[in-house]
C-alpha cells in the first residue's frame, strides 16, 4: 500500500511540475512579445526545462515526431515536411523560427499545448542542430530522423566533421526505435551510420546535375572510413556528395531506395521523377531537389501519408525567407543565405545562372550564431565570382575586411561598406537594378526586416 501511495504522489507531483512549466513558459513568452524584447523563440523553453527537466520527453510522447538534422537543408526541408502534412489536413507543430537547440525545441512544444496542458498535434516536424542532437534526440524520441549531409560549419563550435559524425553516431544509439532516412550520396554520413541497428532507408541522386561552380574542390571525407584509401568517384554533385566507391576494400555508395531521376530545368523550376511520380519544384536552385527527395524519404520512413505529395511540392515556396526577393526603387533584390563553404559555393553557382549584369553584396558577420571562426572563407572557390557579370562587388558586416582580403587574393576588386542600409539604398537607386545579397545568419533577419520596410516605399527614405 505504501509503494502505491508513493507512486500516486509522484505522478501527481509530475503533473503539477509539468503544468507549472507550461504556464510559466507561456507567461514569459507573452511578456517578451508585448515588451518587444525579441521573438521569444528559446527563453520560454529554457524556463520550462528549468522547472521540469522532463517536459520535452513528456510532451513529445503525445505526437509522432520527425526530426531533421545535418549541416545544410534543415530549415527548408522541415518547412517542406510541415507544408506537405498540413496540405493533407494533418495538424503539425514545428520550430518554424529555426530555433533548433534544446531551448528552442522545448519552446515549440510547450507553446503549442492546449488549456489542458496537452498537445493535440498529430505530427511534430522538428529541425535539430546536428551538434545538439546528442542532448536532444533522446528527449524527443522521434519516429524518424532525416539526415541531410555533413560538412564543415561553425568551426569554433563543431570542430572538424569527424567530431560531428561521432556525436550523431552517439545520438542515434540512444534512439534505437527511430527509423532513419539517410542521404547515401554523402560518403561521410553513410560510413558513420553503416553499423547502426536502426531501420534505415536511403535516398540520392543517380545522375550528374550540378555545374562546375557548384561542385568546386570542396571535399570532406575523401578517404575510405574503413581502409583509408582515397575514394573514387564516378561523379560529384557538390562537396563530397556523389557516386563513390573505395578501390581498396570495395565499400561504396549503396543503391538509393528513393532516387531523383530524369531531372530537367523548365518553366522556372526543376521537373524530376521519384519512382513513377513526376514532381515540379518551383525553384531555380538544384540543391532543393535534395530537400524534396529527402522529405519524401522521411515520410516513407515514418509511415506518414504521401498522398498529394506532388501537388504540395508544386505549391511550396522554397525561399523560406532565406532566398527572398524584393523590388525596391525599380531594382530586383535577391537574398541568399550562406553559412559554410559548401553552401556559399551553391550561391555562387546561382549567381552564374543569372545572365544579367548585377551588383553583389557579401555580408559576413562573426557573432555566436554565425561562428566566430571565419577561416572557412578561404575554402570557397571565389574564382567563380569573376564570371558572374558583377558590375560591383561590395563587402559588409563585422568581417568585411576578411571578405575583402579573401577576394584580393583572387584578384577580384571589392569595395568595403560600413553602412549596409546606405549601400543597399545606393545600389537600388544607381546600380544595375539587379542586386544579389549573400549573407550569413545574423545578417538575415535585419536585412529582411529592412527590405520589408522599404518594399513599396520610394527611395527607402525612412531608413
């Protein structure tokens, strides 16, 4: 009888603690919003976890969770998964602000609870920072984990890619029931997960797609993880992604269970097939084929419905506030987020696809969210920037002089800007009327906010 009473008391206290965590988090979020102190994307979650360290485990058990992790493509793919499920009438919660550390993820769950303290979402599509996966995945206990790719990113925080691979391996071990959807074109990722016991599906692209400026010479894990010999490639997509095999031990890329094929660019987007299904992705960026393909593989691995997948893809906006487009003072402004060498190389490839003369603004910061170490700029093949028909190239941000020095070593003329709003305004008024802005994380929100404010306001006079 004593043990039964203690168990009931413990259960009661657990409920009280969870209820307090949820109430305090919601009150804190409301206060942050009303006082205009920020987005409140993470702090309410941290507060909830401080009150109830098990709150995320408690809430994630109420829904079917699909996790997206990896270096590139997390935010877009998470948004696409959410869009597809919602288009089928499913209720979905997600960390749409991109807050992908433990506090932000906890906030996404806590703030979506009803008055009864419970979640009523059928699915949770959650972006998880790859380095935080070890801490986060056991608490989420996901049904499916989608792994996109691994490359160097935020060197001061992550270190080299083998460190990231080990943390992902350790995280996967803690969630043996989760199905995995793995990009088998990534030799590093495939090798790292080759010994895991989780149920796994693979996806990849079976035909050459990317041009020389996208492929560049940026490579990770070019040596076999099993015998040490240099891998041989039939062809690269970009980075280390491609069709590979080891001439030493015979290990190589497995057959992709879900593959994109018959890929063509037409009518402003990419048309391709997955099996017998024909898809049209409304984007001029070929790497979004990976995002679309990975979303399909993840839904299959999770046992989620894929009816209407093609229609949902066709109506999805891939820009996701990271590749936005604005029209100000008669100029077209295109935004591009680039946070590491592989991502930056893709943006240079997009610039080459635009045949018109253009102005290019490169904004590089080194705040904590960006990574303090910007030595990765030296891994980008900026030689391709000389072939994009750039009339002017300008560097801004806290590491503008590093950016300028990097371009100097490529004999590319670059001016330095200490006033980003003034530079943007001047270029829209007196430039080519075709402005491309490539930036890393902490520039994204303020530049978007600035351009949204100026949209439709002649000369951006109220900057």
